[in-house]
């Protein structure tokens, strides 16, 4: 009984540490100031944004237009900000609570994932914090925090994929679909790239014979069915927008811009997204970028290098799975870099982006949560 009590107390302490580090630093930073994050209407009038989000046609803008990604704000970010306004919280507090909740989801997700694999003890906390506080956050937390949702959802998806392999039936695949519904409505490319993680996990489970191929195929089929069923609401919206809206893909960053920043060293330390390195008259678009090219440089390389060293020395049951996640994450993230002289695999990436479907997946560094999670697990 005493051992059970001690374990429960330790678990509650670990959860409390994750929660404190997720919320307190954000709430203490720049109190009273609101960052220009994701969509201004979330702060100006979230009720009006949600009222219009179900409709693809917006008559009040540009003599009428088809909206872009608005339908994704129906869940979860729109209701979150509407709830904050309903209870009278200042906008800057709601914004910090939103970011903290995304971080908390990521940290608790890693904890649940490792507990699913049978881990216990302090290593679970170390891995959870390493993932939750990884440099990958800096790519998006300043302007595009909604893109962090697939990052936060990845460990939950991996845990549910593993549980679906172990337990026949539809319960865990159904939960898998609900997680993808929650984290993928606004940016489909981020969800699809992060979704490579569960695919790699299932395939490797068959390759290393930790699960029979018949079960792997059956699990993949169930998850696929539920994924499509729970994602139709935003898939149809994207199809309508692509057919009748502005050619958004052609009006935003091209793949050369994305590829130029996606160098292997930068991706290895959890960065490599082109926006992170942007500069203007007033300085960097992302203020911490300057620190990560100066004094933080050794530490940002030191931790993933330490993770690889541990991977070469420590054997555990799912080491092959985790290494596969890292390799796939880095390979896809690098994509066609260098753009003018890519590898044979990179040339395929480059040619793919000449099509509309391929261009939609041009932000290959958004697959990095796979590699970041691998590093975090090895550190744990």
C-alpha cells in the first residue's frame, strides 16, 4: 500500500511540475501585452468569428469571397477564446492560457505515451519537459500558435496507435479520430506531416515483429476510417476553398523559401522553419531567434547530441521505433534542401511541389515533432 501511495504522490508531483512550467512563465511574461497571434478576430470578436466559420462564403469582404481555413476555428481555438471572453478574462490572459494549455497537452501527452510503453520514474518527467519546452515552439508560438496543435497531439496519437495494436476493437481508433479532429482543423498540412508518426510506428511494429502484420493492417484500416470520418468537416471546407477561393498556395511562401532554411543542422536542433529567421527594419520577426544564433547555440545542439549518444548506449524495447521517428522526421524535414542541387530523394520533393497537392505540403519542417519527440524520449 505504501508503495502505491508513494507512486501516486510522485505522479501528482510530476503532473504539477508540468502544469506549472506550462502556465506560469507565460503568464509572467509581458503581462498586459497581447501578441499578434494566429487571427486578430479571436481577440476582437470571437463570437462573430465562430458565427461565420461554418459558412464558406463571406459576403462582407472584397465584394464576397470564399473563406480560407475559417471553418477550422470552430474547434478548439475559437470556443477557447469565446469562453475566456464570456467569463471576463483579459485578452492577454486568455492568450497565455491558450498557449499554456497547448504546452500542457504536449507534456501530458508524452507522459501518457511513455506510460503506455511501460515507463516509470523520473525519466518520464524528463522526456515530457524536453518535448514540451523544445526549441520547436519558437517557430510558431509567436505568430502561428494554432500550428502547434499537431505537435501537442503527436504523443497522444502515438500512444493511441500503440494501444490500438494491443487491444482489438474500435475504442482507441475512435479516440485517435477525436484527437485528430481537435488538433488538425486549421492546418491540414501540419496534421498530415505529423501524422507520419503513427504511420511509422505501425509499420515499424510490423517490421520488428512486435505485432503481426495482420494486426498492423487491421489497426491501420480502423484508424484510417475514423480519421476520415472525423475530418470530413474540414476536408470538405478545404476542397471548396481550393476550387472556388483565392489561390492561397500561390500567393504565400514558395517551396524555395521553405527549403533554403531547412538545413539538416537547424532541423536537428528543432528549428529550420523559414519564418524563424526573418528580419525587418525593427529586427527579427521572432525575437528569440537572435539568442538561438548566439549564446543558446551550444545548448540547442548539445541536447539532441546527448540524445543520440544515449540512443547508441542504452537499449530498450522501443528504441527502433523511436529511431525510425527521428530518421523519417529529419529526412522529410530536409526535403529538397539545397533547392538547386538536392539529393535524389530531395528532387522528388521538389518535383512534387510543382503540383497544387504537393505545394500544400511545402512546409516540410512541420514534420519535426517526430524528431523532437525522439530526442525527448532518448533524454528521458
